[in-house]
C-alpha cells in the first residue's frame, strides 16, 4: 500500500496573494484525497488478517495437548536417567575393582616369571648352557623396572639360596655373564675359532652389554689387522712402503666389507662406528710408523734442503739458440738426481693414492653420499661460488644440525683421523715442493738439451715432447694421489711454472735469435747466418704451436680420464676436473707469444718486400683496353703470371718449415698487408668496359691461386672489398650505382661514397 507523500507546503501566514491562497488550497485537497485512498485500501486489506488470526486460534488446543505430553515425557525420562546414573556408578566401581585385580594378577605373574627366570638362569649357568642363560636373562631384563625393583618382587622373589633383591641379583648375574663371555670370546679369538667367536659375539647385546661386546670385537679385528701386516722386504725397495700401506688398508677394508653385516645384524644399524674408530686408530699407528720410517730411509729432509740451492740455467741466463742435431751442450753435474726425486714422488703419491682409495671405499660403503649431499644442499641453499669439499660440507652441516647420524659419525672419524692428517702433511711438506722442483729441473734440462728433431715435419725441437711428457707424468701422478687440496694448489703453481720456465724461456730464445746478429763482412757468411737465424726462429715458433696443441690435448685427456672418478670422492670429481682444466689458462700465453713472434718475423723479413709488390705486379699494365688490347692482355696474362712468380719467391722456404697453424697466421699477415695497398692502387687506375672485365679475370685468377696454396678457406674473405670493387667496375653504363648499391642485397664492405668513386673510374 502506497503512503502519500506530503509535499512541502508554505506557511499560511506567508500567503499574501489570492493566487497563492488558491494554490495552497488545491494542494491540501490533493493531499486529502491521497489520505482517503490510503485509508480505504487499509480497510479493504483487513479481511485476510482476520482469517489468519482465526486459523491460529484454532490450533491452540493442539499445542496445549503437545505441551501436556511433553511434560509427562520429561518426568518419565528424568526418572529413568536418575536410575541409570545410580546403576552406572556401581558398574564403574566394579570395573575399577576388576582392573585392580587384573593388574595385581599381572604383577604377581610377572614376579613369578622373574623368579622362574632367575632360577632358570642360575640353572643354565651351572650347566654352562650360555645360550639358554642368555635367553632367561633377556626375559628377566624385559620385565618392567617397577616389577623388578618393586616391593612385592623384593619380598616374593628372593629364596634362601638367592636372598638378594631381584634387581641386584639380575645385575650380578649380568656381570658374571659378561666376564664369562669376554673370557670365552678372547679364547676363541686367540684360537681363531670363527664359530666360537661368532657364538659369543652375538650374546653380548641380548643381555645389554652392546658397548662391551663391540669393544671386545674391535680388539679382535684390530688384532686381525696386526696379524695380516705383510712380512717386510727391504725398506730400500721402492715398493716396500706402498705395499705395507696397501696390505693395511686392504685388511681394514676386508674387515669392514665382511664384518659390517654381522655387526649390524646383532647390534643394529650404525653400530660399526666404534669398531671402525678402533681400526682407524690402528691405521693411524701403522701409518705414522711407516711415514716416519720412509722420511728417515729416504732422507727426505736433506732432499728438501738440497733442492733449495738449485739454480735453473735457462731461467737465469741467456741460452744458445741455434743447435745442430749433434751439437748439444754438456750438462753440469746436478746436486740432486731428478731420478731419485721421481722415485720418492712416486712413492708418496702411491701411498696417498692407497689412502684415497681406502677413504673412498669407506664413503661408498658406510655413507649414503647422495642423501647426504641433498641434505647439505638444502642447508647451504643456492650458492654460485665454488662448492666446498665433502669434508668441509660435513663440518658445515654439523654446525646446522642438532643430531648426527651414525654414518656421518663414521665419516667424521675418517676425516679427522691421524692417517688423513699424516698423508696430507706428507703431500704438503714433500710432494708439493719436490714436484715443482722436479718439473722445473726437467724443463730446464729439456731446454738445455734441446736440439732440432729432424724426423719431424715440419721441424721442431725436442723440447715440447720432452716437456709435455714430463708434465703428463707429473699430472697423472698428482691425480693418482687422490688429494683434491694438492691438485688445486699444484695446478695453480704449475701454471706459473709453465709460464715462467717454459713459455718465457722460449720467448727469450726468440728475442736472442736476431739480437746476436752476425758481424761478418762476408756476404755469403751473412746470408748463411741469416738463413740459420730464420730457421731457428721458425722452429721456436713451431715449438710454441706444438706446445699449445700438446697442452690442449693433455688437459682434455686428463679431465676425461677414468682415474679421477676412481680416485676422488663423488663430491670432489668436479673440483678435480676444474683444476685440471685450469691448466689450459697457459695456452693463451703460448699463443700470444707465438703471434708476437710471427708478427716480428713477418715485419722483419717479409713486410719490406711487400712495399713494392703490387706496383711491380702492375708495372706497365693498363685497363684502358680496346678489343685488340684486351685480346693481347688475355694472351699474355701478365698480372697473374707476375703475381704468381713474385709470390712464390716471396714465401719460398716458409710453407715447408712452418706448422700449418703458424703458416696460416703468417699467410694471413701477408695478405692483410697486401690487400690495402692493392685497393689503393687499383683505385688510381682507369677502366674501360673491357678493362674492367680483364681486371675481374685477373683478380679471380689470383684469388684462386692463393686459395690453392693453403688448406684453410678464409683467403677469399680477405678479398671481399677487391671483389666488390670489381663488381662496381663491371656495372652497365646505364645502371645507376646508388640504386644498385641499395637494392642488390650484397653485404657491402664498401660504403656508398666509395662505390660512387669507383664507378667514376670507368671511361
């Protein structure tokens, strides 16, 4: 029903005109009509309301009946609930009494079981039935502590024979069994009775003496290691100390491999830790004795003192360059024989290698490396820096974890063992300085004994093959040690050695070739000296090129060698390969010295001759040709013939003596110097249509000839600008140069201005 909205009417007291009064009266009449309509609608809608009220009043008796029934039901349920509460309370009291009776019965039963177990235990011990005694003791130990130490058991279990409380009796029996088992185990281990040893070994954990059993077992296996120690040969033998360590580590590895399943079967997973620690202690003792004996027998400290006074002739003084195949210099007596150093280095690397393989075996056998590394990576997060070694990651993880797994404890024992420290000390103290001395000494000797190897083509000296044979030997020995720390340190220092003692010496030899030029006044003598100097210079450049190839091949070969994953831990393999690959950093130094030497040779011998090369080739040549002149030029082919003859005389004696790579560099330098003056020269000529065709034929013939002189295919790239000059010269007279330049799709080396200038050369 709509309610009329009164419009805002003015105050009658403010009405001053007849029109306002009439308008107000009209508005009041309209509002009156709206109110009347609303009242009529309200009165007409009252009937449905009355009907609804009548229906509700008719339901009143029904609700009264429901209320009465609900009250009756409530009274009935309340009575029943009160009865159930009284019955439930009594039932609960009965259940509690029954629980107490059962508990008392159980305690009585357990006390009787304790009493019978102790009695059976005593009986079994009297009959020396140790397995039955162990079972009865284990059954008694399995009872709850409140039973064995309770007041009821203390009053019910003791007998006239065993008047002590049951807990004390049980402890005394356990101690007696421990003493008996230790005696029998010791007797069996001394008699090497495997069955008896195994029999008593598995009894210890059943009666709660796991630690004591493992200690006895550890003493047993340590004694096995001592017994298996090899009978000594002479300590002067180069294999004595390596063989002794090999026997030691093989014995321990065999024990771990064969006995770990037995230990874990009866004692639980990870219980090999204590045994291995005892084995490592024995290893520490033997390794210490062997290394001390090795140091004394080989006089290692004296060797360190002796190598400190060594001087390297090729590093400290100028060396002679030109040598014949038989003209080697005599070698001074050396204070220290490199062969002796090589032997002791092989020994220490062999001993370190045996430790590394033993260590890797323990990691693979006892430690779950994959899961451990995932755990470490989760703790360390994403780090783009060089990852630490496995032992470092173990230490880092220990600081972030509240507990330690048994396998990790074992691996920690390996990393912190004295054997590891002794081996690392030997490598750092002796291997590192002696390897550097050995490499430097052999490189110095290779330089001093260097002579041309006439069996090689092109000719090189014996230096690269000798030097890189030694370097390969040293690197393979280094990798066989299995020490990631030594590999990292020595590869860095070897880079400096190869730079200072190898590349720098060859660089100084190159500088010395022409520095000590001939002073002879004889022309023939000067020519011979010049020829020999050039050959010596080229041979040294060949040495550098071959050295780059040797180094690149050696680094790739060693980095992909199966020796690395066999010797290093999985987490150290990537680091070892990275260190080996870092040796390739000396290759740019070789190539830099090589390029500087080739450029020096080129500038000194060839560049002066190239200044007049193009003018001589084009002497009396014109490209302003008519038909007869074109035919004559075609017949004579003067430009190609002159170029070929002059070029062959220019590079004669270089191609056969240079390595392919060096000749390519030398050849490229010659073309670079030749092409620019050639471009300038042809821009100073004039061309008829036939002359442009002749120029194009000459250029193509020369390009084909030069391409045939080398096995590499970058000659034509150097002639692109000349070929584009020829293209512009051979355009039709009617063709617009600018339009052709922009729409031809050619990758122009010329700019548009140069193209217009060249087109202007046509007549």
